[in-house]
C-alpha cells in the first residue's frame, strides 16, 4: 500500500504544481479545497478497493504504460492526462489570475462544480471496486483470467470509469471559477471518447463474451443517450 499512497501523493502534487505555478500564488483557497477533496475521495476510494481488489490498486499505482499496450492507446491516454488532469488546472490558474478570458461562473454554479468533481471521482472509485480488470492500459489480462464484468454500475453503462471524466473536468473548471477551463474540458473528453471507441474494438475482438455484453448494455457513457 506504500506504492499506492505514493502514487496518490504524486498525482495530487502534480495537480498542485499546475495550479499554483500558473496562478503565481499559494493564496488560492479554492485550489486548496480542490486538492483536499481530491485526496479525501481518492484515499477513501483506495481503502474501499483494497478490501476487494488489492492487485488492481497496485497495478494502477504503476506508470500508465505497458509493453503490451497498443501504441494508439498509449498516445490517447497521455493526451487525456496532459490536456485534462494537468492541462486544465494549468489553464484555470492562468485564466483566473492572468488572462480573464471569460466571465467567471456564479458562486452557486461554482458550488455545483465541486459537487460534480466529487461525484466524478466517486463514480471512478465505484467502477474500480466493481471491475478488478479496470487497469490503466488497454490490454487482454490473460495472467488474471480476464473476463467481462457486468455487475454494479457496469450493468447501467459499459464505461462508467470514463463517464466520470466529464464530471471531474467540467467540475474542476467551474469550482475554480474558470469558465475557459470548464469549456476546454471538451478537448480531453474528445480524446477520451476516441480511446473508448478503440478500446471497444479491441475488447470485441479479443475478449470472449464482450459482444453479448454490448447487446445487453447498449449505452457506453450515458444511460438512454450514448
């Protein structure tokens, strides 16, 4: 669990660097609240997941690259991380303290943003608890008898882990009072959708039973929509 703890701290530290370096100040209380909420939700999620799938936690604590990972998936994963989980905090700090590209969200909308941020990370933790094969990279996990998971949130949509990303990224921009960052979330979300489609093609080809799962659960991200 030490490796998992170090990964959580490293992730939060990277986000903090993007926020405060771009803002040019540490006196940004909204950023501190965001970081605190991020750590609380992720630590609580890790504790919950450790009870049912410690192997998954250790796998996800490693660098998000694997020798068996397709090159396209590697590129798209890095694009999501760079433009979303690093790029948006950087943009938010620049916008709020330097650029002022767009009028900031109203206080109540900013509060909604924090709720979305929490719900998004909560959904990720629930998805990880339900799916022991939800590693960072796209590959067939033959060493762990990879199988289709259709329980819990996976009975509602096929990619609940990805469905959390728009909530997190838009919520981040709104809470930090950067309308530009909230709108720019469309960029990492588009990369995420491309990765999702390629992952589905791979799973349909390589994972037995995934075609039947697609028939039973027709929606990828949003129930009744897509």
